[in-house]
């Protein structure tokens, strides 16, 4: 059975505009959130991801990549761009670089116990924050839709998401959180059936 990554790359080859939309739907939010863990600047994080998509499609890089490598390729590109920017600004120390590398290695050992620990941590977030984290990152709803459901502004949704992620990052490395929230093999609706 073809994977989502296979579908995206095949559609990009047939119709780059439609394929680009599918790429955006699947990867934009997770990549922006990932970039934000490095940059702590939402606008620049969005620019990094938009630039990546632009170059990926314009230069037809999708023709040179295997489906199983797409996710790691995109996250690696975002990571490298962010680290280059931070190095240029002299804001990223060697210790931080080593911490991030260690966190990535730890992300490769994703265990059921870790899934349960992250689930428990999400459950302990304040109610609206938990609802935003669940809606945006697990159910993959749009900011606008979540704002309507909670009767708050889109900016409030973004603030609650940022606050929730900060709380979770105090307990878990950012790379593990993003693997947890992004990886499609995890059955999020089963894991978070308490909501």
C-alpha cells in the first residue's frame, strides 16, 4: 500500500501545484513547530519552511528523493537552515548543538513507555492548552477551526499552542515531541481516547 509520502511525491511529479498543496497540508505545521524549537521566532520559522517548499518544488527536488526519505529530508533541511542562521547570529553554542544531536539520537529509541509518559504530560496541561495541543497536533485541525470551536482568537490558539509546547519541552527533548506528534504510525486517536 502506498504511503502518504509516496502519494505526495507522485502527485508532485504529475501536478506540482496539487502536489505542493498536499505537501503543505502534511508537513507545514510540524516543520514550522520544529523550526520554532530552534529559532523561538514564529515568523522566521514560517519563512524557513516556506523557502524550503519553494526551492523543493521550483528545483524539482522531489524527483530525486525516495518516498521513505522525504520526512527525514524535510526535517533535516529545516534543522540545517535553522542551525546555519543561529550560527550566523552566534546564538547557538556548541553545548546546545550537542544537546540537540543527543536528543535526535534519543528520538530513535521511541518506546511505549515514552508514548505513555508524553500522553500523561499532555493530560496534565491546563484544559484549553490541552485542547489546543490535541486539536492542532494530534487531530491536525486548522488554527481557525480550533479558534471557532474554543470561541477564542487564532492568536490565542497560537499562544496556547506555544505555551503547551514550552511546558512539554521542559520534560522531553523537542525532537522526541515532534516525532511523537508527527509520526503517522502512532494511533493518536487510540492513544488519546481519553479526550
